[in-house]
C-alpha cells in the first residue's frame, strides 16, 4: 500500500466479552467505523434509508440486509469494487408486524442477494460511494444465466423457463470467494427454507427429504407462485449453486455454475494449480455433510479475462474422504482422498446420470462413501502456504459411535479447523494429507488443541465459520454462535514459526450479531460484516436488543464495518520506507 498504517496483525489480543454486550470491542489502538449499512442508497436514484417507510422500489436500490461475505476487486491502489452477500433477513426486526403484507414481502425479497458498491481508500480508511457507476443490486428476482452441464436440463425446467436457461434470483448467499480473474463467487446456502413444500412431488421425494425442502417457506409464494412447490416442483432445483458475478461490468448477467454441484453451498474459493487448471474448494453446511472440490478442464491464462470467466463452466467434481492415522501421535491427522463424482463429463456414481449427480449432489455423494463432517462452513486456500483451511463449525448431533479423527468429538459444540496439504501443492491431485490445526473451545477443556501451542496463552474460541488470510499467511477466523456465552468475535492464529497456534481475539461484535465475511485488505484494514445484530428471540422494532451501528435510527442495521489504526505512521501517500 502507498500509505503505511500499522499492520492489523500487530495487535494485542482482546478478552472475551459477555454475549449481551452491545458494542464493537476493538484491540487497543484500533478504531471501527461503518463502511456501508443496510438501506444505504447505493444505486443511483435510491432514496435515503427510512425505517418507517420501507418500499420494495427503494430496497431494490439500497444496500441489502444481513451482510455476510465481503469481497473486494481492486481497480487501483486505493480503489475497488466491494461485493457483499445479503444472506437473509430478520423480518421480525425489519417490520413491526405479526404477518407481512405483500409489499413488505417484496421489500424482504429485494433485501436478499448481493450488494455491489465502489469504494476508495485514504490511509487505511475506505469510503463507499453512493450512486457510483458500478454500483448494483442483485436480488431474489435478478436474471441469472444457467451455465455448465445443467443448462437446458429438464430437472431445472419450469413453466416460466421450460428450456432451463434463466433463473430469477439468488437467495441465502452465505460465504464466497474472489477469483484470480476478478469475479466473485457466492454460495447459495439455506435455500430450502424459502419454499412452501406441503408435500414432495412425485419422483422427487428422496431429494426433497435429503435437502430439507419440507417447510412452510417465508410467505414468498404470496408474491411469486414459483416459491410454492405445488405450483413449480422444479423451482428448488434452480437454487443451491455457486453463482459467479462480474462486479466490474454492471451490465453483465450473473451465472449459476451448475458444474460445482447443488447443495447448501457455504461458498467457494479458487486456486490455480501448478499446471494452470483451477481448483475450487467448497463446503456443504449441514451436520454430517461433506467437503467438495471442482477442477477445471481448461487452464487459467493470465490476462485473458474472457477466457478465465468460463473456467468454472466445465470440469470435474469430487467429494472428500478423510482417514485418520490414529490418536497415539497426539494429533488429529491422517491421509485423504478426493472421490470422483463427475470426471471428464461422465458420471462416476453408479446408477446416476451427470445431470442427476449435479442436481442431487448430496444423494450422489452418499453413494461413494465420503466422510460425514461437522458442518463444513467456509473452505479457503491460504495463498501463502497454498494449504486449504476448512471451518467445521460444530455438530451437536454427533454421538460417540460416530467419532472419527477429523471429527473427534461427540456433541461437538465448538467446532474445529481442518488443514489440507496437497502433494507438491497441487490441489488437482486426488490424494492429500490433513490435520486439525485447531480444536475449538475453552483452552482449559482437555479436548481442545491449538496447534500444539501453550494453552495457557491462547484465547477461547467457539463455532468457527469464516476463514481469511493476511499477507503473512496468518489464519483469521470469524465465529457464528458461541457456546461459551461470549460475544461472537474475530481471531488470528499464526500457522508458522514459534507463534503457530497462538490464537488471539481481535474484535467482538454487538449483541445478537455474528462476525461474518471478513477480509484483510493489504494488511492494514479489516473489513467485517456485522450480521443479524439484535437477533434475539422475541425482539421486535419496539424493543430492539441492539442499536448497532448507533446512528440514531433506533434500530439495528446490519453493516459492513472496517477496523484499522487511525493514525498512520507515515504521511498519507508516501511509500513505505524500505526495511
Ligand atoms: Fe450461512 Fe453456513 O453459514
Ligand atoms: Ca493422528
Ligand atoms: Ca457462514
Ligand atoms: Ca454459520
């Protein structure tokens, strides 16, 4: 960076704070500021946020609700385009109403999806520019192109789209990733809950059950009948994908990448293998579900953006199996194998076609014997050591007979972080070794493990959800849910050197919020989504549990915040001194 602010990894760890604390607690010397908030008028012509007079037309142009993944595509040293997932809504906190009106339901639908906004930086502080040219909202009704093997599949055909080429909307976008070619990947996670499904349609009973499509939905069927499976039995088959968005072209049509399979996609992150093929690593966030990878058929070509933007349309899909080497060595580790589901355009699953494997991916995976994991959330490649890190958030339903070395605890309340090392750093290979670098919880709990570090020196941590990396390759972890009674937080753990395993807490988030979507920008700014502030049972706008971000609205507003050291050590604009 042109300016030299203090590096974010040079911080003194903070202590846990009680869950009820309604503030952002930062490390000494750091400040926090909102970057962009729910309702901010990001798209040109949007009205200012007005809590008491929300309309769908306004929300369609304003920053969405419940920000999660944060990506930044740089367009200059101090400029870029911010892309944020808006995973879901807290309808009970948006409106004082026991049942939403049709207009309120439309507001909710427009508050889902992604929000794209141009940003610039001065020192370490970013500013979001309302009405800028690349600003865009993608919502539950934005057209998406179906690409990959399921384009045209009858399993995705509906009355409105009999040729299965265009899906309206993306929902439940949780984590994501930035590709080396400057697009953003985003995972459609808990899509099943959006459909009214009084019964499963004939022929889809097994799939509806395996994906949990069995609820009342969110009332969206009152706005659009495709959310009622009695009207459109294939509509749920059009969600649960990784989507790819080009934030540099606001007129581009985003894509549903069907070759990466359909499940409760947490997110996807891409690395370029030594031979130029790209590998996307992914988690399916459900108790006892799996980790997956996709390997492109074609190779990455530096500088050829149009070519690279098609890499994720064609390739092979695998699911992970982990084998332990025994507990005697005192470490949860072993070897692993990527089991093929689709290779070279052919199904590797007995009795299932490629189309069936990619639509009913969970059922296909069940047939090949992968390892049932403790809720795989974010899975990312560390760009410094090229190893993969997976947040396995928790699994209260695992019983002692179901323990394995990668999922070593029954009634796992606190989760673990799994590291995958590919042979020769080549993630296209089907074998690997793995290790749990962190088994979360109170360090006094003998089942915890902090990469071998002295446990009297580390912070407690519970329910890892997202991972991120800084320029030194340190692992950063955000949490969602905390079974120790503390506020959700953001942590850093070095992975190499004599501090490896020295987990320290960075900042904490307000009452009821989750710390989500973190991004470390040039090692001087932490960006973080404060998701669902005030999400506490029984709370409504009349009695909010949080007033974050304390802007006088009188209501909680999910926001992306930034943390940095306010006073740079050099004058802004000066290059950093050589060491
Ligand atoms: Fe949306 Fe798996 O967290
Ligand atoms: Ca072992
Ligand atoms: Ca998540
Ligand atoms: Ca989560």
